[in-house]
C-alpha cells in the first residue's frame, strides 16, 4: 500500500524512487576500480550524446564547433581513463 502523498516515510525505508539524486545514494566505500568504471560508463554516454548532437546540427545546417570540441575533450578523457593516467583521482575521496 502506498502512503498518502506528503506522509513521512517509515523509519528505515528508502526514499521514494525519483525523489533523491543517485549521488546521495552512492557507495562511499566503492573501490577505485568501481569508481573508474562508473565514470568511464558515464563518459562513454557523453561521447555518444556529442556524436548525436554533431549529426543533428549538421543535418540542420548549423555549426557544431562547440560539440566537436566537447567530443575531443571527452575522447581525451576516455583515453586517460583507459590508460591509467587518471587512476590517482580515484584512490581517495577528496
């Protein structure tokens, strides 16, 4: 049974879906490898978004210089994640 709208959650119950950012539920004890994997997956999605944005802009006859720059940055980030250059970023929480 769903509690009435505005009713406080029962103690220990997780917040309702969609009411809390995923970041708030992130595991602070994630391993460096888990952190890198999460950032890598996110960055790959960013790259795909940029590729799609560039294609849409070109189809519309609009400039895509800003998206092309973003794509280059994103690809550089992926390269550094994959070759270990950024490993030290994931060892400790700042």
